[in-house]
C-alpha cells in the first residue's frame, strides 16, 4: 500500500512541475488539447498507458 501512495505522490510531483515552471504555457497547452479531436486524444492516452504499462513491467520483472 505504501508503494501505491509513493507512486501517486510521484505522479502529483511530476504533473505539478510544468504548472509551477510555466503556467502560461500550460494554459495554452490545455487550450490546444481542448481543440484536438477525440480520436487523437484517445490515441495519445492509449500510447501513454501502454508506455506506463511497459515501464512497470520492465521494472518489476
């Protein structure tokens, strides 16, 4: 359970860094994301999940 909490904390840190360093650019990025078609967002999300799954597999094997 503690490893899960550590992983969640690390995700929060990594997601917060760009917002801390450049909030204006992140706002522009979010606007661009909002204008992307659903299919492109789903493909990017699928690729991200696949990369995360591969990383977890490689680290834990």
